[in-house]
């Protein structure tokens, strides 16, 4: 689904194109499954929601699932629910997610803890498994949590951080990794899709470069899972984490997921030895003995309520296929860039994301010194992108819930607000 405007220009031509793309979109029917879209007549809808890469829209099925859980699973089964289904839920959902979105065989993915906690647990386990190595490789524009946690681990274990100076409008390449990894590298931690620029890293090539030096490779999938195809097993990835509240629509604060390659599970020792990762959970033994398999990387009691909503999105992604989702994502971002180039470039806006679709994830960042002010006015007028310092406005286009007309409306609103500010008007054209 590649957008072409056939040489036509102008406001009406772009709107006609968006409407045509929505008519032929093979995934358009999924939009009606989400609360808050124009297909949902039961709620007050924002004019355009372009922040699905930060917090996904909820599914109607998830609202029903959560209500039913409160009324029946929790309300009537009470503590029996642990024995009947909840204890295995983190592993069951992990396998479903691995199959639908991660290219991961069963028994390698679990759900639990926050992304930050999982980053710490798995990174610490990784460096501890390489006790004679002294360096961790990371990049300067990775998400703050990733950088902060590795700074703390390096301080705890007396390690040196080797920094890749990454382009804030691009991302990390295999050649850059090659220049910094070596015999002292214990771990390489990178994001598959850069949170700021949307740059899509070459997972397979970068992993192979690190493995040439027997370093472990750890990928943060927070901005890629559910938006772009991920092939963890095929790329020989060692470790991965990701959040579930973006394209997986798990809801605010929903727990993250972790991936540990099967042949590392008996080798790595995680540092937060909670009872849920022990071999015999209810024996309450005097000392910790880790469980076998992926369960050994769990720590505390699973956040069952927080795991409910993501199940519906994972099932929907399996139904739609991640390849179809990616095709629409590319079409949406191409369309957004076309609109930005025509409407916003004359006002000084620049595209701060890769223009080559093979290097771009599911969002587009556009830069202008006034974008912080633009974002505030847009939010006040029910048009919702997000802002990233210093000058970036991100257009997060979630393929299953975002339409082409919604994309058109959102970028048109950005244009109107920015023009209004430049003219001293501060308004959104209705």
C-alpha cells in the first residue's frame, strides 16, 4: 500500500487521496474496534489522535474483558484464580506475543515488571555472565531510561561505558557498532526503533557484528513491537524488552515483556530474586533456587489486571498479520511526509526522521523552534501529537487505529496552528 498522488497537488487532492486510501485499506475495519475513533459513537472523540506510539487507544473488547474480569474472574473466583489461570498468564501472553509480533519460539518471552526494571534485570544478568569483560556499548540518543540504567550498572560493577554518538535525526548503524565493540565488550544495548527520530536499526546486521566479539546483544523493542516486524530468533538476538502500552494498547502503566534466548536461560542469573522466579513457588523454602526456563527471570507477583488489555491487541495483530500492519505503517508515514513537505516545509519545518522507508519505523518527527507551543495549542483543540525536546513534534501513526483522513486532519491542524502563531493568531482552522 504505497501512496501516490499522481502528480496532483493542493488541499482537495490530498483529502481525496486520503479518502481513497481509507476505502481501499484492507485494515480499515479494525479501526472500529477501538474506543474513541470516529467509528465509535459512544464517546467524545478527539479530532485527530497522532500519539499511538506513546499510548495506544483502548479496544472495545478490552473494556469488556476488564469489566468481566472484575465481575467474574476476580469477583467470584477470588484467590482461586491464581491456581486456575493467573499464575501462568505472564508466560501464556509471552508465547502469544512471541508468535504474533516477535518471531520468537515458545518459552522465551514473559510479561512482568516495568520496562525499566526488566532493563536492569536483564542487563545486569548479561554483564555478570561476562565477568572478565569491562565494557558496555550504548548510544547517546537512546531513551533516557536505557542510558540511566546502564550508567547505574556500570557504576555498580566497575564497568566502562563505550558511547556511540548517534544522530538525533537518524540512528545507530552496524558500522558504528563495529567501530566500538571489541574483546572487552560484554553487552551492546540499542533500541530497534529510535524514540526520537523513528530510525529503524538493522537488527540482524548489528547483532552479527557484536557476536563476532562474543558480546551479548540486548534490544529495546518499545517503539517497534506491534508496528514493524521483529525476528528475534532469526536474528539470533540474545535479550530484548519492550513496553506494552504503545502499539500493543495495554493501557497506562501496563507491564513490559522480556525475551531471553533459550540457550541463555540456564546461563544467566537475574539479580532480583523474587518468589515468582523460584523453583517451587509455594514451598516458601529457606533459600532461593531459580526455576527452570523463562520463569526464572520473573520476580514479584504478576500484575494480572494490567495484563488484560494487551491480550486483545496481540490477538488482533495475529489476525491482521504484522506484515500487513507494516505495509500500512509505511503508507501512513509516507503520506504524512508528503503533507509536511508541501504544507510545512515553507514555514521552516524539517523532517527529522529517515525518508527512506526501510530505515523508518512507525512514527515521523518534524522539527521547528515553535513546536512546543504548537503542541500545547493542538492539545487544547483535541488534536493530539506529542512533543520531544528540543524542537520535535512526533506524529505517531498506529496502523490499526489511525486512518489516512485522520492523518490528513492532524497534519492540517499542525499547519494551521503554526501559521497562526507565525501570524500572531494562535488558532486552529475549523
